[in-house]
């Protein structure tokens, strides 16, 4: 009769749900590790409140859950978007909370040129809707900038082309901000360079550029993708310094071209837009100087002619001063008479004022002043008493209010302390209950572990009638070939250990095993001294 499967698995080890989930997690991670998965993003609703991103990758017949941690999402060059086909690189793992497997994405890239073009068009519409590409935001380029800032790679041919073109047309001071123009982190470096030039103070140790040129040589769409990043476009649009974009060749179009104040088809063309031709300026300035000298001479001659005509029309100096001279003579003749009349008038006024300044009048004025001072002092004393009484009444009222407030505050503090004591007692009781529950769980787990250890221990096998054979070094012996003649052995039973010595007659033992005279396969006892020794020490077999 076949055994019950439940009875066959009775000795199988038991797993908790957490242990089984951890074992599955290790199996999946060890079997697959890092993988690259191509699929379409589904269910992406933007970063979670914690900053992590949760969505799924799917194709026509399957779907896998995906997660991007907050720190990785912040460093990503391409951000996940709904419906975008991507190639994700990450580590395959499981999520025990819902018994599902997922991929933890560490890198994300679009799957092919079509996906890049779709992402670029979508980003272009989004930024255009915000008004970053409006012509009203464009700034006029300075006619002759003193300092030009260039954002590009310091080792490429672009910076040499720009410097050579500026040297040929009109040498200007150039500040180069070295950046990476492709690859991981290049977009952040380009945006930081534009913001860094704008952050330079006017009149500082490092001069602030009057014009910026963001340049790069030609390349594929993937190579130029850093200039399509949102962070670069926003930095170019918010630049207070006029900016020229010179990315790629004439046929290459990036999003920074729409946000820049001017687009140049090549870096060399950007240098030509930045400054005029010095020789042409010299010729033009020389022409202006010659025309200015001719115009000045003509105007000087015209003013000399006008001055001569005006001088002929002016009267003589004697005619202009005749009437003022007559007026001066009349006033000088009347001056002595006027002085005598003014003297008599002031003398009469002084005499009239001196008659009123008698001793009685002065005494009356002094007495009136003393009465005014006395009345003022009485009013001041009365006012002082009134103010003191009001202040005293106010201080009494404030003392009463302060005493009531102190009592109320003390009562409130006592109530607060009582509530804190009650809360502390409740928390202590909850802590004691939680500690008791935790101890019970640990005791149960220790009991279970002890039972499992006893089930797997070899002493259970000894209890069923078996014995463990060890050599004189204490090592367990697993075969008869490992026992030499005369070897000292130790037999361990369930109730103790017995010392023994191995017999050297192994051939007799093996030959007598098939015979029927000794069905248990034990050798016959030897005669003489060997038999006596075996009787004393017991037989291995």
C-alpha cells in the first residue's frame, strides 16, 4: 500500500512566508542579475510623492513592473514618459509585499531614432506652449561685444575655428567654459555653464561676457541630444546675456536653436555674427571722419558769416550806455536829500519808544510775569498729582491681573503635567504589553528551532538502535576500509560511549558473512589471547 504524501513530507522543513519570499528573491537575483529589457512605458503618471517612479514595461504579449529610485531618476539623461518605447537596464528582483517580480531600472534610453524624434517633438510642443520660443523674448545682439563667452569642448576643433574667425574679423577677449558636449552629465554641464556666465557680477575679477556662444560640431541625433534636454533649453531661454546657438551643421536642428536669441548654421558663422569686420569698420570710420571735418568747416564758415552780419546790425557802446548813465546821475543827485529825511524819521521813532520805557511800566511787567509763573507752577503741581494717581491706579490693576494670570498659568501647567503623566503611563503599559508579546514570539520561535535542531540531530538516529564509530582522533568513520588492524575505536550509543579495538582478521569476517551458520554476519570468537582481549573490550562487529 503506497504511503500517504503528507506522511512522506512530515519531516520536510517548514518555511515562513518571509523565508520563502527571501529565498525566491535570492534565486531570481542570482539567476538573472542585470538585464536589458526593451518595451513600451505603460502606466507612468510622473514621480511619486516620495520621488520614486513606478510604471510597467510591456510589449504585445507580456508586461513587467518597473521602478526607478529617486536618486537614479534625478541623474537620468532621458526621463520616462507614457507610451515611449525604451531600452531599460537594471536588476531583476522580486517585491515580497505583493508576490511579484520587477526590474529596478538604473539606466534608460530611447529605442531608436523614431523614439528620439517623437520625444523631441513632444518636448518642443511643451516648451513652445510655455512661451520659451516666442520672438518677443529674443534679445538683440551687441554690435561690438568687449567679452565673448563660449560654451563648448576645450579639445575639439570648434573652439579653434571660433578663435581663428574672431582673430581674422575683429579680435575680442574670449572666455571659454569647458564642458562635455555629449554623454552622461553633459546637459547639466552646459546648463551650469550658461547660468554661471549669467551669475558673474558686473565689474568683477572675471569680466561678465556681453555675448554667449554655445557651440558643437556635427553628429548624429544621439550625439546632439544633450542640446535637446529641457534643462539646457530653459537655461538658454532664461539667459540675460544674448546667446547664439551653433550646434551641428546647417541641417542639424536642436531645441536650443529655438530658445536662443540667434541661430548660427555653424560655429564659424556664429563667430561672424558676433563681431563685424575690422577693416571694413576702419574704412567706414575714415569716411565718417572725413565727412565730419568737411561738415565742421562748412558750419564754421556759416557761423563766421552770421556773426559778421549780426555785428554790423548791433548799435555802438555809447548809444547803449547813454540812458543808464542819465539815470545814474539823477539818483546820485537825490541821494543826500533822501539820507537826511531817513535820519529825521528814525530819530522821531526812537524818541516815541523811549517815552514808554519808564520804571513803573517795567515793575508792572515783572509783577505780571511773577503771577504767570506762580499760576503755571500751581497747574504743574496739580497735573503731577493727577498723573501720579492715574499711574498708581493703573499699576494696582496690572498687579491684580498679573496675580490672576500667574495663578491661571500655574493651574494650566499642573493640568499639562497631569496629562503628560497619564500619557506616559499609557505608553508604559503599551510598552509592557508589546514587550511581553515580543518575548512570547521569540520563545515560540526558539522552541520551534530547538525542535527542528533535535529532528536533524544525529542523536535521534542513535536512539533508534544505531551506533557512531569514531577513531582515536574523534573523527567519524564511514566505511570499514578506513579501519586498520588493531585500530582503537570509540562506539557512541544513545546512552554513552564504549572503547574498542579493531580485529585484524578481516578476511575471515568477510568470508563468513554469506554462510548460514551465522545469519547476523558476526565473526566467530577467536581463541587464546586474542579471544580474551575481545571478550574484555567487545567486538566491532
